[in-house]
C-alpha cells in the first residue's frame, strides 16, 4: 500500500532536487508518486537548473545548491549529483535542518560517511540512501524465507552485478575519474548495491573478503582513467558461509543484471533484478519459480506490492516504494528495511576493504564491524 503523505498531519512533503540527470528523473517520478511536491531544482549552473526544472516539472529553478538548501519551503533534499559532491551537500542539507536522500555512494571515504551518519543522528532528520533493490517484493520474500529458516544454514552465495555500458573505450562518464566519482567506480557504483542486498537478505555481514580488480582501458574518450571496470571478490560471512561476487560494467549484453543466489543446508534461492517478479527455489528433489502474489506473500513483501500478480512491477516501482518509505519516516513512521546513512557508512567500509584488498593483490581483509 502506498503511504499517503498528505494524511500524516505534516501536510504535503515539499521536495528539492540537486542534480538534473537520469537519477534526478527517477527520484522526481518517485517523489510525485509518494505525494511530494517538487518545489525546486538546482544543478551546477543557473541555466542548467532552468533546463532541469523544466524537464522535471519543478515549480522553480534555483541559481545554486546553497539557495536550494536554505529554501524555507523545502522539507527534503534529494542529492543526485556526482559522487565526490555528496558528503559536503548532505552535511549542509542536514545543517539546514532538511531531511536528506543522498545517492550512493554516500561518501567517497568511510570517515566522511561516518561523519554523515553521526550528523543525521544528531540532527534527528531522516537520512536515507537509495539501496532500492531492497524494495523489490521478491527480495523481501527471499529475506523473510531466510529469516524464518526455510533455507537452513547458509552455506554458499553466488552473486553478481553485471552491466555493459562501459564496454568500449569510447564509453565515458564522470564516474570514470576519481576526481568526480571517487577512488572506486564499478564497486562503489554497483558493487555497493550488491553487497547491501546480500547483507540485507541473509541478515548477517560479510566478515572478510579477498578482491581483485581490473581497469581494462588506460584511457576513455582520450582522457586517463583511474577507476576500476571489473571486481571479483571472494567473501566469508559471519556464520562462515563462503561466496563469490562478480561486478563488471563491461559484460556485453548485460544491462542491469543483479543476481543473488543463496545455497542453504535445505534450500536454495535465486533472485534476478531483470526478472523481479520471480524467486527461484531449489531443493534436492525439485526446483520451482515462485511468482509474485500479494495473496500468499510474506507481510513485508505484500506491503510493497502495488498491483496484482501478472501486472509486472520493476525498477521504478522499487524506487517508488523506497521514496514512499522515506516520506513515511519523515511523517513519523518506522518502515521496515529503510536504508539509511548507517547503511551508506557500511557500504563505504566495504568499499575501503575491497580497495585495500585489491591493492594488496587480493590479500584476505577483515571488514571493520
Ligand atoms: C549506473 O551504473 C546505474 O545507474 C547506477 O548508478 C544505479 O545505482 C543502478 O541502480 C543502475 O545503474
């Protein structure tokens, strides 16, 4: 069920968006769906802000981020700007008393992410990071099944997140350069989603890891590249389960293939982001596909199912579910599984462990608690 924020007593949630790219459009659509009103948009320049405000349908364009952050008629700021700007903007938004939704990676160092999580706690504001794959109903279904012991003891994990938009040397993006994207690219951009989902579903943490990474092209579009395209990781969880995580933005034909496969002592589960209506369940005797169905779903999955089974839900629906939960939290509710700045911090800690291990030829590295 979608939360109607206009019924909370706080009135309509008034939204400001920083940034004007693909993610800003996804945030705008979800904000509207959750009943938010898009008051203002700001990008790097006044002309860019005007263009983005028109495209996104905002009431006004602000000349810069500072003006948007100090606007009295904005309750929540969505930060959809390049990675290296996140920490500073999120801190300023919290200082200005705003609730904040900051794109991942929350910060490009664990120390900055920790400062942000602490600042959010001190400010008593809702501070969320869009680890949105948590919002697929079949992910919640998998999580509920693991939590109630259906799969038995977790033995192994076989997970990957594969894309191909960086396949060619001419493929370029601001994320490719550490100055705008941070020291890690493929891992921070999509490996962060994968690790968040793994820990969310299995209910335990990755205790240690061994990572190798690869930068395939020294230059893209004539400019030097200083971030990785591919990461292969071995992991061990708190309970001793072993797993492999493959992350690549150069896997031809794979567009947004996030796959989570868990093998327990009684059962296996497999979720694929590009087939989000299904959960594969395997036992030694049989395997079957469980299809999304609000009538038989676990409660936490059922609440995210907006349309009857057979009417496929996807990426934007997951995003809508996330933003609806953020706005519900702003209205004083405590929605289950909301990814917060604490989760953004966790992700930054994992990123540093991956970078440290990869820099040491794959040395097994403990992930700080
Ligand atoms: C590009 O890799 C990207 O848009 C990511 O930045 C998003 O977080 C992911 O959800 C989809 O792919």
